[in-house]
């Protein structure tokens, strides 16, 4: 008699094991969305911002039942540390896993350009929520597997020059550019737009990532009679220039009109109090100060409650969060349209999406076979930094 309870328990357990196995077998495997970002970069914050947007959207979609009748979206991240070779290796590894549908890129345009051959050889989708260099979507790979919901240098160029002329009263500008594919993309776009804008580019000066001073190149632009400087930089070099300009006499401080790379890291901390003494404007495509839609309120609440941010406008690199959030939703809709998580089928479906009311804007449609850029020149505005790190839109005429 004493043996009967254990035997009965074992028999019950044995009876349950096949049932549990069947349940697990019937579970549909998740569809993986990856992010290859510069998490290990010492001063960058854009990868973390993009991650927040992905997580908010993935959790929202899964809470509503997932996609394809119950398949969940899963998130995976890899760290390229801002190094091209690491990005290529990471994307190769992700592409080799059939459960990974798409990889989101991080801040550095040159890295995303470097992975294009791997993307198009494997069919892995490259979703771009930050990098602005034109070749990320303007390339010869067909069919194209790269989709950008971000600023594009071709669009930014006209905005830079219009802002310089109309707001800063500068019809002679100098360019300060990184010696990278991102810098070359901007120079080409600005050269194309200058005559139409009625602005003369008086000179271009190039710097290398890691340079400890930019003031000599800035002085050369002033010597060419520049009235304003268009700066293409990330947070480190941008903060160096700000500190060096602030140390000059007020009469020698030109307005700086900056690309948004500076918003992808801890620029305000690096620049310090010098930022208050420089006329510094930065290009943007999203701000919580410009929208009060239900979707904006939802994401604002998630940033403040899930991630512990006191105010959503203080969220690091906020354009990365907003762009990534919308891109995940558009990707999920394409999965539903395709009826499968097959990479090729979803790629085709991304070109056939209809109207979508997103966080950044209403897309109608997000992409077409001829256009893999979801944003347009109309989405661009200029902003300034507050001491708390917030990036706030400039009032008209500022």
C-alpha cells in the first residue's frame, strides 16, 4: 500500500508529459526582429533609443495577439560597437538564422552601407530607423531589401540651405564634413541643391572621426567668408567644435546648422556650458512637442512608465525611438499581408502597404516599389538643445 501513491503520481506525470509535449509542438515559433547597433560605443545613445521603440511596438503587437494568427514577435540584439567589420559579421550570423526576418540598423550610415551585399545575398531585410546616407536605399541591388524610415541626406540638403538663407540670413555657407561615406553623401546632396536654394557653398573642409580639434578647419571656412557652417557630425566631434567656437570672441562665432548625428549620443554633456554661447541648430523629424495623437500619448506613457523617463521629451535620441516604433508596426502589417514570414514575400508586401497612421506621421503608403524611403522633406524641422538634454523645435524665424 505505501507504494501506491508514488506509482500513481508517476503514472499521472507520465500521462501529462505527452500532453505538454503536444502543446509545445503546437506553439508557433516566434518571428525574430533583430537590432545590430553600436551598444558598446562609449558615447552613443541611438542604439538604446532604437531598442526602446522596437520593444514598445513588439510588446504592443504581441499583447494584441501577435501576427499570422498567434505568432509572436521576438527581439534579438547584437553589438557592432560602431565597427564595420563587426556589423558585417553580425549580419551574416543573423542572416544564417531562418527565424530572423529583419535586422534594424543603428546610427552609423557607413556600417549599413557595408552590410548591403550580405543583405541582398541572403534576403534578410534591412530596416533603417536612423542612418541618413543616400546609398542605404539608393543602390543598384534589385530587388532592394532596404527600407528606411528616417531622414535622408538628399532631403536634408535642401532643408539645411533653406534654413541657412531664410532663418540665419546666410547665403554663403561652409561645410564641415566627416571623411566617410556619410560625409560624401551630404556633400553631393548639398552641391546639387545649392544653386536652387540661392546659396553658395564657399568651401568644404573634411575631418576624421577621432580628431581632437576642428577649429583650424572652422577658421578656414570663416576665411572663405562663410556666414554659417553646415556641420555633419556625431556627438564627439560636434561637442569639440562647440567648445572651440565658444572660446572665440563673439564676433567670430558663426551659426552652426547641424546634422542630427549629434543627437545620437550624450552631446549636451560633452559640450557642457559652451553650448549656451553658440548659435547651434539641429535638423529633426520627430518631437513629442509637435504631436498629441493617441499613438503619441501611448508611446509617451510607455517611455515614462516602462523606462522610467521623467518626461518623454527628455528621452535619449528620441527620433530613433519614434522611427523604430513605426517601422516595427509597418513590418508587422507586411507580415500579415504576405501571410507568411518568408523574407522575400514580406519584402514584396512592404511595397504594397496602404495607409498607416503612425507616430511620426500618417504614411499613405509607407513604401512603393520605386520608393523605399518612408519620410519626405515635409517631415523636416529644426530644433535646439535644452540643458536637460531635450531637443525642442525652434519657433518660426528663430
